[in-house]
């Protein structure tokens, strides 16, 4: 394999890794707090603007929260140490849509 082909394969592999996380829209009209853990008591690390979408890396159980998409204890990890309640994310499911965190 040539260096050029190897570089192209590496770039495609890296792009595939980034694209592996599916993005889902946040409920319309909501600015969403991103927290350091799966609880409303966890520190807010940033706030997403209305109209955002989030990449779900993994999901875990945490504090039970009510939002526009029901009541659930599922929290979505959208980045390193960044969690949002699944009840504010339109996944189309009441269950996990991504692997459990830590697996």
C-alpha cells in the first residue's frame, strides 16, 4: 500500500470514529444545561442554545427527570464529563439508543 493510500485510509478511519456518534435534536425552544454528571445537582458546565443537536456517545442511569419527552432516569453523555437529560433530547425512544457508559 502506498503512503498516500495509507494516509487516506487513516483519515477515513478517523472520520468514521468521529461520525460514529449519532446526533439528536434538543427539544424545540429549549436552552439545555450540560452538566458534569447525570444529576440536576451536578455543576452546569455550559448551556446549549435553542435549536441545538447533541452527539450521544453513551448513556447511563442517573437522577429521574421530567422534560418535554417524558420522565426518565436516562442521561446522555455528549462529551467528556458532559451530560444532558434524555428527556430533553428527541431520540424517538424511551430506552437507550447508544451503548451504556463504561462498556
